[in-house]
């Protein structure tokens, strides 16, 4: 291969590399966020009791929170549940009974652009919304009655909240080290730390969490790789727990008996 041809191949390779990098940058919202919007007059229908709360964040922005009630009139506490990146609260409602049956209300918030929540999604905005939901919870419950729970995308939001507010437990289901780490697995030759604007640096929040932390992750998770939790485990305190689910994937951990049993035991402590 002569020098001119080699140079042409090099330029073509660099062009393809740059184009893919540009695609990653401009399509990252589609890659990371998969919301399903609902009209403002949509009527939720769930098989268990709930209340719907709509908060006017500003003149153009609505925050939608679904509050799942407990069978008894007096709840033991509340679980602030930050869901994953797909759909809206409707997709995650099935997890509420694991907590409500044990006497804990479950409050699920939809992020900007999800469900009936409106506004532009940004990392800082979801942190602010999480803080607002915590403030609402503190109006009714003591800090030691509040469990902060994050699943997938929601783990970074939950970890940030627990790093600045007290709670009974911080529970992280399939957490990530950071969002660039997740994307970087699929695009290892790209500087995802600079390409990805939604950083969600869970690794930066966990060392600041003073309350008990529980991490749950499946070894066969191909969405957020298990090694993310392994890396996060270095920030756990001696009293924290890292639960490995052998054969667990990204969305099936509650099918393994040890997970519902763990949740039940935590709520009874």
C-alpha cells in the first residue's frame, strides 16, 4: 500500500470516527431517555389505591407524582421511588406492592417529558425535583421513615438526593458508576466523559451518603453492566450491603426470591 492510499484510508477512518462521535453526541437523549408522554387529562388506572399529585413547578412546567397508599390508615413511612429511563410511572407501578404491603407508601415521580410531567429534561432539574419530593415527604414523615430508592436511571438521582438529605435507607437497583461509563461500554474508543452531557456521577455521591446503602445487581445485566456496581462497592461503608444476584438481568431481579425477601426484611427492621 503506497503512502497516498494509506493517507486516504486514514482520513476516511478519522471521518467515520468523527461522524459516529457526532451521532453519539446529538442522539444521546434518545439513547439514554425513552419517555412516553401522556395527555394532561389522562386517567391512571391501577389495581391498588393511589393518589395523583400535580405540582406547578413554574408557569409552563408540571410535576406529576403518583402516591401509592398502604392498606392500613397509618403508614410506617414512605419510599421515594426514582424509576428507570423507559416509559413513565405506569411501567414501574408493579413494584409498589412490595412496599405498600409492608406499610410503606410509595411515591413515584415522572421526570420532565415523562408521563404527565412537562418541561425539559436536565440533570440539575431532576435533582431539584427529587429535592422537592423529599421536602413534601418530610412534611409528613421523619427522615428515618423515608427510604430513597433508585432503579437504573433513577439510581444516580436517588444517590444524589441521599448525599444531601438523610433517610432510613438508600436502595440502588442496577446502579451505574456514571452515565458516561454506561455509554462507554458500547463506545469504548470515544471520550464519553466529554461527549455525554448527562453525567449522573453516582461514584461522586456515594461517599457522601452517611445512611445505610444497599446495592442490588444481577451478574447478567447487559444494559448496565455488573462491573458498575463492583466499582461502586469501593465507596460502601462497612455496614452497607452489596447484593449480587447470580444470573439476574436488568429487569428481572424481583423474580429472584432473595430480592423480595431482602426488601421485606429491611422494612421490618
